[in-house]
C-alpha cells in the first residue's frame, strides 16, 4: 500500500508531518485552530462548506509561509461528504492523527415556540450529526494505527443551556454526551476524545449581537472580556497534544470563568 503521508525533506532527512482535519476551518475558531496546528508542524485539511474564499486564502497563506494546508469543501452533515473529506486527507497527507469537529451553525435567538421543526432539525443535523459523521468516518484509520485524538467543539450553552437558544443548546449538549460516550468506547484502542466548551467568543457567529449586549456579556465573565478564537485554539491544541496524553472524556470550558 502506498504511504501518502506528507513529508518534508530537510538536509537529507525526511521529516514526518502529522495530519489534522479542522471542520469549519475557514473562519473564526476553526481558522485559529488551523493556524495553530500548522504552526506546530501539522499538515492541515481546512474543511469548509460556504466560506470558500476564506478557506482558499488561508490555504495560500499557510503554504506560502512554508507550512502545509489543503482546503476541502464538504457538508459534514451529509455522511457521504464527511467520508469523502476524511478520504481526501488520507490521499493528500496520510491518515489523520487529529480531528477537530468545529463546524457548526446557530439560529437567531428565538423562543422554542417560534423555532420551526425544520430549523431545529437542521441545527441538530449539522452540529451533532456532523460531529458523529466525521468521528464515524475517521475512527477506522485511528483504530488501525491504535492512536489518535478527537476534539469536539461544544459551547457554554451546551453545559448550562441558553434561554432562546434551545436548538443550539440541545445540539451542543449532544456533542458533550457523544464525547463522553465515545471516549469510553475507543479508549482501549488508544484514541482520546475530548471537548472544548467556549463561552462568548469574538467571532462572526456573534456579530449579530449589538455592542451593548457584547459589553454586558464581557462584564459578566470574571475575566471581564470576550474570548478570542486563539484562546479556544490553544485549548484545542493542548487536548490534542501529547501533553494531554492521560486526558479523555473531558469538557474544558474556555469561557473566562463562566457567565
């Protein structure tokens, strides 16, 4: 079998680049994760669904800097596209050693009585279903190698629930339950599964909130500020790294102390 793992030659020595897949990697938290893993020497697959221009620009930025990145379009809520995403990584860089399930959507804040069933289904299908689809597709490669790390992105609302955020909260709570169950299931195969639960992060997803609301949320956090995508990326990288080798099934809050 041909080994497609990406390698870089330096002074006659072949250096192995581990591969990482970041879903929803074109913008926000995903893009920060892409940059962090690339900086640490990973070949990174930048998954996107709609943010084509941003993902391709990030791919060019990293490759120009001598790092290694590939933008791949896939709707992870569709099982066949999630499988194709993993296969594209294997083809380009070899079997992924890290999967970061970051792709997600939200709805405008609204009461549950105003949330249409199709809206609820869509949020669950992308957030929880996309995480499931990618885990299911990547695990045979990790189990074969008896190693790997999966980091799922939940939310503070998946932990505590958010008023007028029922669909989003339910989907992010499901990701936490999936993380804990899957960690027990694949731990004997040498695979770790953890979760990061961001608080209010300064990203496009929160851009619909007005300045007064954002300032109030910042003041409500003990650290008195909003989080940055880089704050979350640092936590994600830690959980995927060897420094967290004895950590699995955990939910790490990156929320400035809670809101």
